[in-house]
């Protein structure tokens, strides 16, 4: 017997999920029920592969299954134009909700602990390959043991190593501070989704984002849609300038920070990488190209995958519909070429499109007629010219290097 074989322990389940971030946990959560297939969720041990705490926001209507983990919500949203004029909207019945990843993890892990069909395994996955009747995941488990996990289906949510070939490849990159001010400076009833009263970069666009948690507490972020992330020092300088010159916060302390990079690309992320191996989450293209919002798409996709598995099928529906993907490709290219003014474009949408329809549009839930109506409220000439040119543009490979991620302090 070889050393490798001696050290390898094999276990089997119907489903192996690799990674316990937003997508892995959401799918495990949907599958946690006695009637569901057996599931092994592979979660790396504490260390560099485990992302630090993050804030996930999304909009939803009515009571939701994740409400227990929602730490704040807002029924009014505001956008500040570069000219200083603001628009405040009420997208009822939708509300904007904030989840901290640690609260979501606690909620899901508590439910998984009560579900006899789910096993959570602390291990690092290395390779995934198809086998007869399914797939095998090779991992390093507790104590450095090599484990071979066999399953009928594998759902892999490890962050992508590189972005797919694309015509346009932008990044949404940002840093946020949880601030506490010396005096009451925030209105907890209104979330500022995009505040364009910040200096604009030469390429792409920049905005502030303020999620007020109390009159003296908020998450304040500085975000760019552009080709290259900034250094931490550059984000810090931009945030300090935003807090001082635009928000006029006066004295404040920064209690914690989060930083991230989300792909905004018209590249096609492969959803299937083997006969029994699927990619989910950001790795499977769940980040909406035009906005970077991912969490809501992950919830929709997890529900659909779980329903298919219960019906005895493995299927991963596209996280975004074809029309949404086509419209996003046009917008990304129009932004990247500078043909449209980004701040003017987004502020204009909030000024001209009914808010509930706009948020539904951003979630891919509008009809073709509604989308036509939204399209007419954008700069039609430059968008049309971009749409006509897109079919003739090649999809170019991405430079090597990790395209996504987060950093904390
Ligand atoms: C700071 C930040 C804030 C964001 N805010 C929002 C937001 O407000 N709204 C929104 O919609 N989207 C947001 N996003 C985008 C998106 O929702 C998140 O990136 C989300 O975490 C993506 O989920 P995921 O499961 O694809 O990836 P992740 O959540 O990153 O999960 C990947 C998992 O894979 C695991 N893993 C990695 N390597 C291995 C390995 N070898 N073996 C086993 N497991 C492994 C990691 O530990 C991790 O748990 C944000 C992103 C960041 C970075």
C-alpha cells in the first residue's frame, strides 16, 4: 500500500459543497432537511483561506427566512448626484437589508447542527475530478490527513483563480469604515446607496455609500468601478476626505474596516467544470456585472439547485438571465469607454425610473416591456452605438492573479 493510500480516508455523500461563504452556506442551508440528500460541507480551518467578516446587503419584500440574521434595514434610499442634488426614493414593498457574514454563519450553522443529513467538515479542498457515477474531492483534513470525498454531485464555491475571457473587465473595489461620531450625524431611516459628491477618477466612477446604524454610527464606504484596485492608503485617504468634506462628520472614531473587490465583467463564468462538478457563487458568475450585487442571486440560485436535487436532478440555472447579461455588457462597455457619464447615468435611473421597478430590474425580475422603459431613460445614442459594436469585439483572456477578495482590519 502506498503512503498516500494509507493516509487517505474516503467518505461518501450525495452532495459535496466546497467553501462555506455566501454561496456554500446558502446551498447547505437550503438542503438542510431530513428529506434532502446527504451533504458534506467543506469549510477550511481558521487561516488565510477563511474570509474575514463582511457585510452583505440586498433588497427583499416581506418577512424572509434570513430575518433573524438581518442587523439593519431601510425603507428609504438616497442617491446624491455629482451636482449635489439628491433623490430619495421609497421602493416599497422592497426594503434594503444588511447582513453581517458572522450572523449569517451563526444562523446557518445552528440550523445545520440540527440537520442529520448535513456534515460540516473542516478541511481544505485541493483537487476535484469526475469519477464513475460522480466526482471526488481531495482535501487535507484535521491533523493533515488526506481525505477523498466522493459524491454524486460537487458544488464548488472556491474563489475563481482568474476571470474568464471578456470584452470588458471592470472591478468594483472598495473600503468601508464602521464609524462612531462624537455627535449625532446620521439619519438611520435613509441609506445612501450612491453618493457621487466625491472626486471622480479619470477612468470609471467613484461614490460614497453610507449605511446608518444609529444617529452616531454608520458603515461609510468609498467605492470605485474601474480597472485596478487602489492601495489601502489611497482608500483611507479617499474615505477621510469623504467623511470630512462631504459628510462633515466632525470628530469620529473608526471601529473596524472592510475592503473588497468584486468582478464586473461580461466574461462567461463556467457553471459546469465536470460531468458532476458545478461552480456556484462568484466563481459561477453570481456577481451581477453592472452592480456587483451577488447575495440575492446566490439565494435564488441556491433555492433552484436544492429544488432540482430534491427532484433527483443536478442543475445550476444561470444566476442572471440572458437579457440582464446583454444589457450589463452594454453598460459596462459604455462605462469603460467613457461614452457615458457614470454618475449621471446612475443618478438619472433613480430620478426617472419608479424605485420598486428599478430594484426589480437590477435583480433581473422585470418584463421585456419594463426593461424597454428603463432603457429609454438611459442615454439612448451611446448605449445603442455600444450595443451595435459589441458583437464584433473579441473576448480577451484576463491577466493572471486573484480578481476578487477582501481585507479587514
Ligand atoms: C467585503 C465585501 C462586501 C460585499 N458586500 C456585498 C453586498 O453588500 N451585497 C452583495 O450582494 N454582494 C456583496 N459582496 C459580493 C459577494 O456577495 C461576496 O463576495 C460573497 O461572499 C460571495 O460569495 P461566495 O460564496 O461566492 O464567495 P465567498 O463568500 O468568498 O466564499 C468562498 C468560500 O470558499 C472557501 N474556500 C476557499 N478556498 C478553499 C479551499 N481550498 N477549500 C475549501 N474552501 C475554500 C472560503 O473559505 C470561503 O468561505 C461583497 C463582497 C465583499 C468582498
